[in-house]
């Protein structure tokens, strides 16, 4: 048998020209393991199995074993392309050291960010956080660790913490009522219900555009929305009664509109725009994202619409629930509480309130501290 399982990992074992080759594929599924074993077998036939492993080969093997089919596969593949632009794919993995990585990071610092299908130059340079993720956290470090542990590759001892660029201290991300009002004011009215939904329930952008025929579970007990599956099962968004009533009305209108229409013209999400002739036009997630970016720019609010709305939802629930981190974890659909702690922030006002409660001191009418970190700053 070319592959066999040891624990959760599949291994390969074969003989070519009297020489035995065996090792770990690093894969947790047989299908992926067989694919990796065939690659190793072909390399052995050509006499290339013991040639130095290149960065591109290691990246391909790591991606196939660890990232293919996962929700972050597309983002990771994009970052691998960025990495290979700055470190040639033919570079032997054993030759990559601190100097190579430093030179690549310096080059990345002056490469403008490109977005969209046509890779349009935005005129903006990547932040230190982006560079760290592109060239260390999401690519080189896990690739080299995987190669050393599972592919028996020789790699240098790299001081990763010394190479990472300094990142700004994270601020507490939540929007004031005035900021939310300004954000909504600069958006078309048909986008505003989506904004309210995301700010309250903290769903990811694409999860907000759920298929109501597949994701909605309505019952006398309440309405639940099942978003895409996560590691620990489907993420369930439990709607409040007032939001459930609005959602039922939206879904009812969408279903009435769909009657007699061909599948390609039917609404699949509860988000739509009513036209002058009474017809309904679906809202796409990219359209909402563009409208949000433009609205935030016009409102002079420095924020990322989907990502920061998720932080806002988590932070507000943490504050309003008096620190119930378990509920915040459930809201965001996280498997580990450590992930939730990166989203749910405590402001200095929250800390003062906790101290006053602990020591039974009265609230003072002092003016708001202008240096507090409660909100994102408005330009």
C-alpha cells in the first residue's frame, strides 16, 4: 500500500530501484496523501527526490496538505504569489535565511497595493502588519516549519521575532452612535439594513449575504441563520425578535417576487433594492462593500467596513453583557476563546467602571478623557 495512516497523518512508503523511500505527507486525508505520494514517487524515478527542496516546491506541498479546500485558501494563495515575487521560487529552502527575508520585506514595503480583477494600483503602500502576514506569518514561517517536520528538509534557524516589522498597538474598535449615523447617512438607503445587521451580529461580509432558502431556520422559538460551516460546525446567528420580524418580511417579499421567475432571475438573499417600477433588484456583497468604503470616506471615518463592523459587534456585546466572553465567542462563531479575545476589546472606560464596581467608588462627573482609546478617530 503506497500510503498508510499513523495517528491523524498519512505517510508514504515505496521502493524505487532497490532504494526505499518513506516519510510523512503531512496530509490528514487519503486523497491528498495519495497525490503527494505520487509526486514523491515520480521524483524518485527521475532521481530528483534527494535534490534540494526549493521554496516553490515546499510552498506547493504545504498548500496542498494544509490549506487546499479551507476558507482561507484563496487569501493564502495570493500571499504565496506575493512571497514568490520577492523570493525566487527556485531558491533552495536551505539557503533562505534572515538576510533573504529582510531583503524581501524591504522590497515589499515599496510595492503598491493592487486590488480587483485587473490588479489596479491603489497608490497605497502596505502596512507593517500586511508585510508581516505576506512574508512571515501566513507564508514563510509555516512553510519552512512544515518542510522541516514533514519533508525532512534542512532549514536555517531564523529569528522570526527579530525580523517582524513593528505593528501599531491595536485600538479599541467600536463606533459611536454619531459615527454610525454619519456612515449610514452617506450610504444609499437600501444598504442601511445590511449595515445594521453586520454591526449587531458581527458576521463576515459574505456570510451576511446568506441564501434564505438554505440558511434560515424559522420557528416559534425564534429565527436562526446558519452561515457556512466552520471547524466546529455551522455558525448559528440567533436573531432578536425585532430583527426576526424584519427578516421574515424581507424573505416573504423575495419569495413573492420569485414566483414564476426562472432560477437565474430569483432573489436568493434577503437584501434587495426596490426599483421605481416595483421590481426588486438583488444587492451583491461587492456593491455593499464599495458603498461602505465610499460612505466611510465621505464621513471621514478611518475604518474597514466589514472587518471593523465585526470588531464593533464583539466589543459592544462584551460591554453590554458586562464581560460575558462566552456569549461573544458564540456570536462570532469561534472555536477557541483566544480568537474571540482578539475581537472583543475592553476600553479604559470599561476598566474604570470595573474598578469603581470592585472598590465601590462613586462615578465622578469628570470630562471625557481626550486621550482615551474608546473609538476609532474621526479625521
